[in-house]
C-alpha cells in the first residue's frame, strides 16, 4: 500500500502526528522531522522552502519510498507544494492542510518580522508557548497545547529564525497550476495563521482539488477534531 507522508510545519515535529498513526490503522504512515525540528533538532535547519523540499525527497529516497501520498501542514504545506512540483511522478495524492500560497502569511495573527523580533527578544521557550497557543481555538486551555508547546521548544533559536526567513521569502502562487496530483485542501474555519483568502487560492487554482472545512477549529484540527480529520484522510487516500 502507498504510504502517507506527513510534513510538519514551523515549530512542529513528527510526534504531533501520533493521533494519525493510531487513527489510520490501514494506512502506512511516515512522519518526517525536518532538519532543525523534533528528533532532528540537532541538524542545521534549511533557510529556503525549496531546500526543505529537496531534503524531504532525498530522505524518502533514503527510506526506499518511491511513491507516496503527501500531507503538508502550515510551513509543511509550502514544502509539500514544492515537493509536488519537483517530483510529480512520486506524489500520488496531495493534502495541503492549514496552509496557503504565500509565506509572508497575509492576515496572520502577527507579521513574520514581528515573530522574528520576538524570537530574538523573548527566546525559544516563551515564543514556542506563545505561538503554539494561537494554533488552538481554546489557546492554552486546549487539550493538546502542552504537547505541541513541548515539541515546539525542541527547536533552537537559529532554527526558528531560519524557518521564518524561509517562509518570508517563499511564494508558490505562480506554480499552483503545475501541481498535477489529486489534491485535498483542509482548513479550520477559525485558523489565526491562514485566513480564508489564502486557502481559497489553493482550492481554486490547483487543478483537481477538493476542499474540507472543519468547523470550530483553528490551526490544528488534527488535534482539535481528530476523529473527523482522520475520517477525511482515510476517505481521501482510500480512493487512490
């Protein structure tokens, strides 16, 4: 069976997908840790979204994974878009989750420049908790907040700054028509990071694209409404 590859976002890691590993028992799951994040926090982070994409493709090659379904979340959605255009013959189905077409994140809860300044002044631990809280509808009171914050805190300050630089420089809008994989866009209707216009561009510009909107969820519906999220994924990759 074709595996489903998860690519996490800024301040994420493979551990955030544990609920999908358990909730998708019939789908082989590969959850990556990008350089500088999670279990690969000892590695030097990439400074460019395309470099992250190339690293991920090379890592899957090292794991002898030739063809796969691909899910990218947030910054990982930018990386997934690049992977799908760099290696269209390898991506069977594509899920773009809580992401958009521009790395500057128009409408985000704060600008990228503000985030960089606060990383420098506040440090990693405070930044990780502050930003992770914005991912949940219930902020710090959300059930999955502490686990997400702990994963975010694994990244070093240079990694956070490199990731913010990579996002700020990235724009994938001109290449949306080049994505050939059957695509699903997933979005939480209360997302504070990616407002609707970013999501709408993905949905309308990529050929062969469907849209799933999860109500009363912010940036991490896979943690806020995991049963619904997993059912949507099961249905989408099961059609392949």
